[in-house]
C-alpha cells in the first residue's frame, strides 16, 4: 500500500499594506582577540504586491553593537543620547547614522529573488540587508525530504546553501540548512528555518558558519525572527 505524501508550494504571498517587525542578531568570533555582536530591529512595509512581485520598504529602527578588538572593548546603542555615549561610541554613531536614516526599497518576485534594490539616501553596503532576510524558493512542489540549493555572493565569499524539508505542518514548514563557503572564506554552513506555510514568510532562522580566512578560524552565527504586525 502506498500513501500520497503531502506536498507544499512555497511562495511569498505578501499583501499590500503588510507590516513586519524583523529582529536580527549576528555574532562573530575570531580567536580570543576579536569578537563582534550586533543586534538590529527592522520594520518592513509592503508598499505594492501583485501575484508575481512585491515591493517593500525597510528601515532599521534600532541597532546595538559590541566589539572586542586588540583588547579594546567598544559598544554602541542607537537608542542612547550623545551624552550617554563614550568617545568611541560617538565615533561609531557617526558611521552608523546614515544607515539608521536610510530607507531601503526592494522589489522581489514571489520566489524571493531580489530584482531591484535602492537606498535613500544611497548608503554603501545598505543594499546587503535586502538579501539578509530572504530565501529563494524552488518553482516545484516540495515534500518531506525534498531539497533545493541557492547560491549567494557576499563580498567575494560564495555561500552555497542546501535546504531540506524536514516537516510540513498545517501552518508551517520546517527546513534544515547545510552548505559550504568558498572564495575569500572557506568552511561549513549549518542551520534551520521555519517558514509560514500560507504566506511563505520566514518566521525564524538560525545559520551558523565555521570559516577559515587567511588561516584564521572564525565562527559566525546569525539568528532572525520575522513577525507580522
């Protein structure tokens, strides 16, 4: 006897007017001498949506950063006033201010592929955030055990992701992430992702990378949650 396996077709089904709150936490450790932790809150507003494409505006609403480099500790919190920040944090604020003021507009298709990105004002590197929250879905239907691959280029670091469906539930789809990094940094990728079955929105993800850069070992971890308001 054979039973038909449940399948799911993952698509980004945004609706115009949808608003999402995104929290992203990133950490990097390179030996005992250098580490960095950054936490960001972002608002995403869907300003246009058709059956095939969507356009959204993204703003960073809060950013905190802690860095250890060469024995020096640096901390920055965008919610603090100038009076509450030390000289090093004030310098970091000057560097981060343009990003906190910018509005990122991204157009994507319903598979999650980013088609166009603009930042106003134009802040170098700001467009990278459009790719931080996305996953590109395959065209075909998926069942438990199905896999697909996706490649991303981040500043010369080629990331090859492999996604595997581990469970399909009434309201969500669970994915396992594995992969490799090549180019400027080599290493392995592991992680998990939970996708809202109806909307195709990644509700949460965890990606860990063990990398080697010019002989230096670096461990990187990125967690993301996305909540509809």
